[in-house]
RNA sequence: GGGCCGUUAGCUCAAUUGGCAGAGCAACUGACUCUUAAUCAGUAGGUUGGAGGUUCGAUUCCUCCACGGCUCACCA
C-alpha cells in the first residue's frame, strides 16, 4: 500500500462525508472538558456513582485507536497529553452519526458528546450520543506499538513524533516548567528581565564564529549574537544592578549531541558581587529548580542518581589532582603551571592540543580529558587560567588565574560564571590581544568593541555574571542524552527533494 | 571535517554461504453491540536510499554519492 493510495482512500472518505451533508472542517467545537480534565476530575468516580447521577460531557481530540465491533465500536481520543475511551453503539446514536463513524480513520480529529460511564473492566468511557468530525487526517499515522523511532522523521516532522510518542510532549512540558521556574527564581530576587539585540554589528561576549546577515536599508552587515553579555553589562553600567535575559544564542559551529546552532541561555548579572556570591546563588537556584520541577532533589540521569543535595567544589588545579585516573604518574602542582611538563603529560596520554597553546590552555585540555566526565554530582570548578577566560577579572593574589567557575552535572557543563572585568584599560588590552589573533586568522577571536569600552569608562560596578545552558539543564532533568531531544525543531540538513 | 555503524512495505523489524523479498501493525473487503496490542476469515501493498561494478544470479560482495546514528576534533 503506497502512502499515496492511503491518501486517495481517505480523500474519498472525506468526499463521502461531505456528500452526507457534514461540514468537513467546522470552525469550532464547544466542549465542557478537555480529555485531560475528564481523566483528572473523574479518576475516582466509581461505576455506581456515575450510573446514579450521569454526567454529560463534550470533549474533543485526536482518534488514536479504533476497535470496531460491527454495530458498536471502542476508540481512544487523545488531547495530546491524556487519552479517554469512547464507546459508540449503533442503537444509541442517530443513523447519520453512525454513518459518519463508518467514514472515520485513526488520526481524525473528533468531538463527542455523551455520558461518562465505566466499562466492565473499569475504564472511564464516554458513551457517545453525538459525534462530529473536526478535521480529517489524510496521512497514515505511525505504528501503535513501537511508535515512531526513525530520528529523521521524528525531528523533521516533530508533529508526527508528538502524536505517535506522547512522552515526547512531557519533555517539552518539563522544559517549559524549567524556564518558568528560572524566571520565578530571578524575579523573586528583583532581577529585571530585559531583551537586548539578537542582531549585532559585532558578535561579542563569547569566542565563537557567528552567523552573518545583511540589513538592506542600513546597508550594513549584522551578526546573530553569540552571547548577550556585553549588552547586559552596559545595562549594569546604566543602573540595572540585577538583570537577566533568557533567550537564544547562535553559534556557527559544529552540531553534536551537545550542540545546536541556536541554543537557549539564561544570562544574569549581579552588581556589587563576585564569583563566590554566584556559586552560592547557583547552588540555591539549581536545587530549587530541580525540586520544583521534579518534586525531588534526586534525579536519575542515564542510569545514575544525581543528588542535588550533594554539592562539591574544587579549584580546577585541585580537581585534576583529585580525579587523576590516567595511566601515567600523577603530576605535581608545579607541572600543571608549566607548558613543558603539561605537553609531556598530554603527549604521554595521547590527548591532542594545538601547539600554540600556553600553559593555561594546556591545563584546560588536561582538565577536560581527566575531570569533566567524572563530575556526575553537581560540582563547581573554580579558578580558571586567565588564558582561556578573556572576559573575567583576575585574582588579586595571582594574575594568571581568573575569578571564574563552571558548573558540571552528569559530566555536562551547565553553567559558566565569573567576576566581570571592569577595568576599561585592561579590557582594551585584552581586546587588542584578541584582535592580533583575529588578524592571525582565528575566526572566533573577539573584535574590538569601542562602545563597550566607552561604557566601562563610565564605571561598571564590581559585578559577577553567569550563563546557564537551558537546553543542557533540560537534558539533565529529562534524562536525555542528546540536545536534539530537548529542542523541538533541531537543525538538520534540508530535506532532499525527491 | 575524520573513524565506525546503519538505510528493506505508511510504521516497527526479519531474510541461512550470493539462490523465489517476509511478518506484525496500519490500509481494504466481510463477520462481530463491554473492547482495550480486540478477535476471526480474506485482499492489496516492494525499482531493498541513489548511481555504477563483480557475478549465471546481488537486500547480501566492491566503489562512489545522499541521509542518519555513535564517536573524535571545535564548541556551551
């Protein structure tokens, strides 16, 4: 059976429905309850109760299963979240209604009116008196047992995925809850939510390759933002001591189970604070989000229980020594500060690195290779080499160390935060450093942002800022291994034209 | 971009050493007024991702291409 033949058959049924005088695409269906409401509200209503005082309802949804019994039929109607059984008996409906039923297919959108009862096996069921077709499903739905597993179709035609695999909807309902709770947490603490440009004349605030676009009237190139960071800090200068933005960033990089070209980030800034204040805040924030969203502090991720009641903190250097598991001898703290010994360690363990990397970048590589994957429980890693932290303020006692931390859960980096650099002269020097790299061909190197430096010249209070990857946080709280499972329409190559 | 694995009916999957391409669900016809993976009887549905090659013969072996999955690199 070709798909085209199924469509032809269903179109023919639609014509017959029209011939019988039914409106094939009615404009509305007034209902008394959604399917979910029925299931929830009547969950405890017993058989006798329903029999003694019948409840008339009107509800609607998609027909997802159909069991025909000649002059009667059972079916399930879904509102996308819950399903309820309906029972249609020839001698309880009009001839016209029964005729309509005979033209229905699995997938059709229907409205029903009738009384609620419980079947012999106790299932809550609508005994249908009236039936309406609300829209016809012309294409066949995937198989009812295994659902749809082909990722190609699941992501490209997410609507089919959501129909065939109702648990997929729960991932996105939970994602919505996470976003809601993040906002609530910050709103309660007097952070102001703002919206800054997505299209920027210069893509700053992170080292990443941007997407480029063009504004015709202005005749200028614009870049999709890689981070809102520099605009948010301008706002702190202007007098918003607590701001946040929760929206999309765009990075023209590879696609993987951890990366999508557009991703959602929460970025927030808090004046008169440093990175230690944000460590405490992050811990409180995540613990609260997890509890409110899942109802527990413990979350199962990929077969492991992650306890948001157990937090760990290490400096980056200590973490390498603490989690050391490579076959070669554990390095000394001095080894980790010097490029020569670091190269030897990386070489001996077949960890790749770029020759131009200094000690800071090399120790960063070593951290990624040794530690990252072992950080299952919520862990804060702090004090990063300044070499890999161009926008962070350095420690007073050690200018090679940036006041920066990252937060890991389930081996995944969830957040990145630092004490913001607020010295305009130093900021200019760092931009100039980046410019040199840009000239040398590094596409990801930062450009010179004169206006940002000008804003710093008006005085940025001591400020700490943090970014939280909302997609990755959602992965942890929905037990998903791939970022594509928590993004409704993940980017793919265009569908090939047949 | 590199490596490995995959692509068979609308969906989920089989097919022995290279020897007639199959099942379940969905669809169609018929039976059936408390079923729920409804059941029973029957019917139809395939350029095996695409192009080439080896062979008497290719879903199976080889090459290239497209798409996907995992992984490494880059990155959050």
